[in-house]
């Protein structure tokens, strides 16, 4: 089940992504798998968190799609308490859904749990570029 799509303002090393996800979800590193592409290859049974990390264009360099296999992990880590930790630890800025049906508005998350409503350029987004206006 998907937990969250996160856009990140810089390229992150897959190992650092895995280490941070293990830390904030309080699981063993061996239970986290970060891939560039999810294929039809079976995922090992011990994987609790799967993260697809894709390169993107624009102000945000990576799209992280995080999938959680263990239902109990949803309670451990909510978006409001874990995304800021992720930003602080990896010294990055993230963009997450604001929960609205508008595809051009999102929440910008910086360290120290700072959240700000922002808008994306509609014309750039049509070209799969994430550019703030």
C-alpha cells in the first residue's frame, strides 16, 4: 500500500534514502528496499518498506514513491511527523500532496516541521517538470 509520494529538491543516494527510511519507521535496514524501477520480479518477503526513486526534472530532482507492507508502520510514522525528520536528516526540501484535488497545489516541507502551501506551474507540470511559481 502506498504511504506517500515525495518530491525531493536534490539527488539522494539510494543507501542514504534506505538508512533514513529505516530510522524514521524504526525498522531494520534489511527491511527497506530502494529501487529505481519496480518490475515484476518478486519482492523478498522480509521487505517492510519499498521505495521507488526516480529522477525528475525541474526544481525537484527525485520522486520517491514509498510503499509500506506492514500496516503497523502507518501508525508509527505519519506524514506530519516523519517528512520533516526526513528533510532535516538528509538536508533537503520536500514537496508532498496537500490532499486537495488540485494537481497544481502542494505542500513544501523544510526542516523543523515548516510547511508551506505552494503552486506548481501547470505548463511545466504537463511536461513532467516540477517548477514552483
